[in-house]
C-alpha cells in the first residue's frame, strides 16, 4: 500500500504555502482519515476485528462481506465522509481565494493526507483499508460532477457483474477520462491526480484482478438473490 505515499511526491506543483495553520490542518486531515470505522464498529458492536476475516482489509467492502449490511452501510458512509470533510478543512486556511489553483492544491493535500490516514490509521496500528470509499469522498468534495459520473459507472458495473472490485477499477479508470476530456478541468494538479488515482486503483486491486481472472472473486448482491 505504500504506493499511496507517491501521491505527495508526484504532484510537484502543489505550491501549498505551508503556514503553521496549514500544517495543523494537514495533520487534522490525516487524523480524520485515521478513524478506523470498520475496526471500531466491528469490535464494539460485534466483537470482531474485520481485518482477521475475509480480505483482511478494514474497509466497507470487507465489512459488508464479514458483518453484513447493518455494519457495512455505516462504515461506507463514514469512510466517504472522512474524505469529504478532510478536504473541507480548507475553509479554515484563509489564505487563498476559493477555486484558485493554490486553494485546489491545498484541497488535494488534505485529501491525500486523509487517504493515507485511512490506509495507515494511527488509531489502528497502521492497518487500514484500501481507501476507495475515502477516495470517493475526496473527489466528491473537489470534483463533484466527475465523481458522480464515476459513481454511476461503479454502480452500473456492480449491478451487472456483482463484482465490487471490477466496479471500483472501471470507475477509477473512467475518472480521469471524465476529468480531462468530458468536464475539462484547467488545474494541472487535478489532471495529474485523476490519472494517479486510476493507476493506484489498479495497483491496489492486483489480487482482485487475479481472482477475477481465475473466476473466484467474491460477488456482492445489492438486491436479494432470486431463489
């Protein structure tokens, strides 16, 4: 999962202007992302550490698989909100006009910090999830229209194929297409970020790709299977 650390080094034009308040907010974004939703809900309500079952990830998909919808839905929602609210910490920086390039770059920095927090949570021995739900919250906060389009791709693929992993990968690939060619953002950092997302989603789903090719990937049914 250390591939995600590259996000901070492959965006060379962020120009964050790291004042003391921005450093504090960056740390705050990491701590927000570090809230181990799946681990805490699993342990406190079910007496189970979801990381010891299923795929071993502390994320929404594994929570659905191990504990069911009653646990999976709140984990999914909270993990999405972690990314969303971490980005919105930008409102407290007060240095840059809204939608300016430095403002957008700072949003990205806070979002990346939250993503790293989810994957390497300080509150759960640095063993977290893959970060797809948190990433969804980040892109909804920064690029809501492109995020909605990618979410529709995910849902369509999931409904048709029943594979969460396949939906996640195709939505990740679709995201930079929406950002660069459909909605045509002017921020170079967002263009690069969207491309990196596509690559990282594929990298972090290597095991899923293998299982898909072998025909042994777990299926997820949004609706009850017909008997």
